[in-house]
């Protein structure tokens, strides 16, 4: 778990910031880029795990096929204990970088142009402005992204559980704390031991969150005070700079597009692979070496959805109802809570905020045990 957090959090934060800076420039098609980079974050974990298991597969995976086509040798990516965790980290980064990029981009666009104008008067270059103004002024946003990344890193479970089987030689090398809790509670039935594991997870994330939150707030206030003092000295010397000079990289637009297109290929390829595979026959989908495009487009898989005994319409409607209801409830309660914490002063405000935030720090799988018992005691189980 610590290896996963230590690698994915800084790497993911760096990639997200870099992409946000590129998309903060005035380039054509940036709305399309934003949408494409955001796609992985709205894809269900089960589908992501399935696609990446295909990509990493030793025999019919597209990764090994590409390596062999270039004269190399394939590798057991998910069964080698030395590489399995690293490959799971790549999947985790693929799923989260786009989401964090959108948040950081919103933070960049909210920075007041007066700071860049004052820096320009002092002769600061665009890159200097980025590291001396944009990065420090993004402190609250970076803190939010960092904390949520740490929390999700400590809670990583789905991709590990679905990509690494119990019989895999890399099983022990890739197991996380949440996976240990799940096995202890539901496979072995050791409820007390599982509860102790959950408390340790909560305590570790709570310590990191409180420490980093206090440091982020202190540094942000200090920087704002210094920046406000400096801009007041500018007076009438403030420059009316155009929007495309707001601390953005003045890279050549062609280079920016090339960098973004490389990222789009990495992001979109698993989706394209999944879509094209859905139009293949079962035999062609398992073909070795794999083919990217179907020899003949067939709709057998989609026909099976309609004609199979599985009530797909009911399953899909259940998903829609659950999504709509939970979203509406969260919007109502979270907006009121957000307004209270943001605009109203009341006793023990910070303590209550940390208490509310602590719910995010506990992996959802850990709540399954008490929730199951509550539903059972209420007589609602299997109804």
C-alpha cells in the first residue's frame, strides 16, 4: 500500500499539473482534449480491469504483441511479483490523472491576473511565473488533489482484486491493506482483526490529512499576504496583459498539440480496444496474436444482451435509479454542508469538518460489515 501511494501520488500530481498547464493555454480543440482525458475517471473499475488484463496478457495481450513485433520478448506482467504492482500503478494513474487535471485546471483559471501583471513588470518569464505564482497560488487545490489521491491510494482495492487472482504468483506482492481487510472479514470471518485493520487505515490517513491541511493553509495565507503587498505597490503601473499570458507556457502550439495527442492515444486506446473487441467473434477475441480491428464486424455480443435470460433492461434501470437518487441526495446535503463550512462561523468548526472528512478516509469496503449487520437487524436483508 505504501509503495502504491508513494509512487502514484507524486507522479499523478505532476502529470495532472502538467496537462492542466497545457490545457490552460489558448489552443484549438482544448474542450475535446479535456473530455477525452476525463473519460477514464467515469469508467467502472470492472471494465477497466478487464481491458487492462487483456492488454497485459502474456499470450494474447496487445502489449506483448507490440514488443514482439519490434523484436523484443514478452513478459508475464501480472504474474511476475517484480512487475505486477507497477503495472497496477499504471492503471491507477490512467484512471485518476484526468479527473485531477480538471480540478487543477479550474484552480488555475481562478487565479487573479493581477499577480501575473506584477510579475511581468518585474521581468519574470512565463515559466518563472508558472513556478513562482501559479504553483504557490494553487496550494489549496493541490492540497485537495493530494489528499484525495492519498486517500484513494490507501483505499486501492478494486483493480488489485479483479486483476490479480489468488492463484497468481504475484498475489502476496500486490495485496493491499484493504484487500487484507476484505479477506480477513469475509473470507476468514475474523471480524475483530478486520476492525483493527480498518482503524489503523483510518489513523494513518487522518494523521497525514491533518498535518498537510495545516501546512497548506499556513503557506497559502503567507503567500497571499506577500503577493497582495507587492501588487499594491504597482498602482497605476499594472499592465493590461491578454488572457493568453496568464502564467501559461508559451510553447509552440504544434508542440502542445503533439504532447496532448500522445496522451490522448494512451487514454483512448483501451476504450478503442474494448469497443472493437465487442464487434469480434468469441474466437477472434481470443486470437493469438491479437488483432486490433475485427476481420468482420459482427453484433453477436450486443444481440446476446437483448436475447439472454439476464434482464439487462432491469439491471440498467436499477443502475440509473441508484445513480439519480444518490446524486440528488448528495447535491442537496453537500451543498448545504459546504455553505455552512465555507461561510458560517460556529464552535468546533474545524473539528467537525475533520470529522466529516474522516468518512472519506475509510475505504467503502470497510463499511460493508456494519452496514450488512444493520440491514440484517432491521429485517431488510434480501428483500
